[in-house]
C-alpha cells in the first residue's frame, strides 16, 4: 500500500469564506477520482481545524501500489484538479510512503 499526503496553505488574500469554498471545490474535484483510478483505495480532503497545525488543507490518499499512485497523478481528472488547487494554494509539502496494510493504523 502507498500513502500520499499533500499539505498546503491557502493563497494569500483569500477570506475565510473563500478558503471554505476552495476547500469544498478541492474535495469535489479530488475525491471522485478514487472511482476513476484502479488501485485507489481512499482520497480525503481535510481543512485544518486546530491551531496546532501549520498547514491549512490536506489531501490524504491511499493506493494499492506505487503504479496506482502514478496512474492517479497522470489521470486527466487529477491534472484538472491540480490546476485549480495551484490557483488557490501555496506552500505545498508532500510525502509518499509504502506500508503494509496490516501494520498501519
């Protein structure tokens, strides 16, 4: 299994309302891709709710294999979503790692 985690801040100048709208649109664009990519297990978009965080929004996704992650990254729906995400975010950070499903909680 592969975990793909991406973190961003929203672009400077967005109001709280605009951030909420952007988060909802990101979720609307990204989550359905799970049904389009073989090997996609889970895709979540989470907006920060705690002051202890230093990023405002996260994409947390799980794939069966590295190849499934690569297919997701090249999928036209992901490319389209990425164009929107880049227009409303900054300070991207990403980590991808493999794990055994039984040992991950």
